[in-house]
C-alpha cells in the first residue's frame, strides 16, 4: 500500500511539475475526463482501497488480541476471515458510493 501509493503521488507531482500536457496524460489514466473508461486507474484505486480497508480491519483485530481476547483457534479463525469479508464489503460499498452515489 505504501509503495504503490508513494509511486502514484510521485507520478502525480511529476505530472504537475511537467506542465499541462503531462498532467493531462496523468488524468487520462486516473479519471473519466476524456470520455473513455481507463481500467488501469480503477485497478490501482480499488486495489489501494482494498489494501487500506484490509489493513484497518487487521489493526482492529490485533487491537482486540492485545486486549487479551480472541486467542482460541475458532474465534481467531473467525476474526481472520471476518477481516477479509469486511475489507471486501467496505471496498465495494465505498466504490459503489463513489460511482453510483454521486
């Protein structure tokens, strides 16, 4: 998440510094401004969003583990599976809001 996010921010800053032509090329990859759908921007956006929500759900799981709960095998497995389900559900809800909710 940090590596890809950092590379995208550096690319964005370089495109900004490069002038209008390079910034338009960047926007063509990551927006719908040119009238055509570019899947690369959505793949990066959805992937970063999924990584963020997975990281957040795992952090909550580890917070509960630090409190001393959830060390039994069955509950630990349920928590681990629920982080995956929650991250996919939150990513789907977030992108549905972005694409349909506006």
